[in-house]
C-alpha cells in the first residue's frame, strides 16, 4: 500500500530523451561512433529546444541520403493550358554530389513566340531535330527513374509543376511525378531579401551565375541557392526530407523573416550585376 501511495504522489513524467541515433545525427557524430549516455542525458533537452515546433528531425529520410532533382523549364508562355514546354533542365543531387545532368529542347511544332526568343535566345532553327514533347518527357522520366529522385525542387515550383503535370496527363506518362518543393518558399523562410527572384537571390548570395533563362543554367543556379538554403535549414534543426517539406509548408512568421536563428552577414550584401 505504501509503495502505491508513493507512486501516486510522483510528479509529472519527464519527457523522454531523444534516441541516441537521433542525437548522433543532430551532433553530426560519425556513424561508427556512439553517443555516450551522459551526452544523451545532458543534451537531450537542448535537442528538443533546437527542433522547430511540429518537426521531427529524427524521422524519415536524412537529407544527405535524399536524391534531389533540381528542375527548370523554359516555356512558350505562362499558362500550362495554352502554352508548351520549350526546354527542360535537370540537375540530380545526392548529398553534396551532382550525379546527373539532363537537358533537352522540345519541338513545339509551331513558331517560337518572338518574346520568348528575345528572352531565352531559343529560336525556330534551334528546334530543328529536337524531340517532340512526348519523347522529351519520356527521356526526362527515364532519368528520374534511373536516378531514383525523391523530390523535385524548382524556383516557383507551382509554375514548373503545372506544366509538367499537364504534359504528363496529355501523354499518359507513368509513373507519377515525384513530389515538389519550392525554393522560393524556402528562401522566404530562411532569407531576408528585397526580391526572391532567382536572379536577385543569386546576386545577393554571391552564387556563380550560369546561362540565364535557359533551363539547365537556371537549374544550376537553383542548385547553388539550394545548397545555401539547406545549410541554413540544418542550423534550424531540419535534418530529413520529411522535416524539410513540413518546414517549407509552414507560414512565414509575421513581422520578421523566419531565419532569425540562422541569419548571416551575407543577407546584408548589396546586389551586384
């Protein structure tokens, strides 16, 4: 009886410590080494505090193991219903390595609009010999399958996704496209900038410029931006692909940028052209 009364008078149960494996990843301890028990006991609380609300850094696919497909499209207009894909560029990343690059022009079987020629430099002559849309998309889909891309990332992903999904439906392609992440949404959460266009962010962060308004060039610059964003997200406790998707979906806090904990002097650089 006395033992039961003592048990009933105990205070609230302490929150469980994170697993040793979760703590090891958070501290970037190399795989063969284990985290001592005293480290787990002493730093467990700090691990929970450093993890953004609603995220579980220890759950899911670690970002260093995820295969990221950074994609960019050039199109004949802004509407996925009325316009067509003119060029596809893709850079596949695994950890810190680029494992595949893919680019193709697309024969739209119509004259390239003059405004698009002026913007991209792609004219009718360059499309001679280019594959038609169905064939170009099949090649693109084959690269996604061969490299096992886990997620597609684009700057203003809603635009690229709308064109790819419309084309996927038009030609009955399978399997389905991977899920998308938007580098603009991530940038708005992690950077303070006067403009979140790709060109502005590339200039602000000192990322090497590639050929602008061409699909592979813009994809390469988005890779440079993504490396900066992932580093900052990691400082905010985002370690897995699932956590990154949740982080991207969270609204930007009102009144300030979300990256107060990961702000760097580079944010204050003046833009250069």
